[in-house]
């Protein structure tokens, strides 16, 4: 597998992760009433937020890094030709 192909797979998987964890985050934080969210320090939270929030942030970071690497590779290939 070439590095470019690996980056494409990483980017695609991270977009699926953003969609999934984004939907979970929306459901946890915004879809229900405010009282439905667990209080800070409750089981299932990290620093007062549900774990899906941190998953969303990590998937966004991975998507940004892999997307920027793909754009940089595309520019490098275009400049070489």
C-alpha cells in the first residue's frame, strides 16, 4: 500500500468517525434536556464531558492532519509536472 493510499484510507475512516462521534455528541449534549446530561464527575464522563466529545475532537484532528497531508501531496505532484 502506498503512503498516499494509506492517507486516503485514514482520511475516509476519520470522516466516518467524525460523523459517528458527532451524532453521539449531539445526542448527548443538545438533543435531550439539559438535565439528561450527566453531571461533572459522574460515571461515564471525563472532566465533565461525555467521552464522545473527546472522540469527536480526536477524529477532527486526524481528519485535519491527513487532509492537509493529501493536499500537500497533491500540490507537490502538480508542481513536479
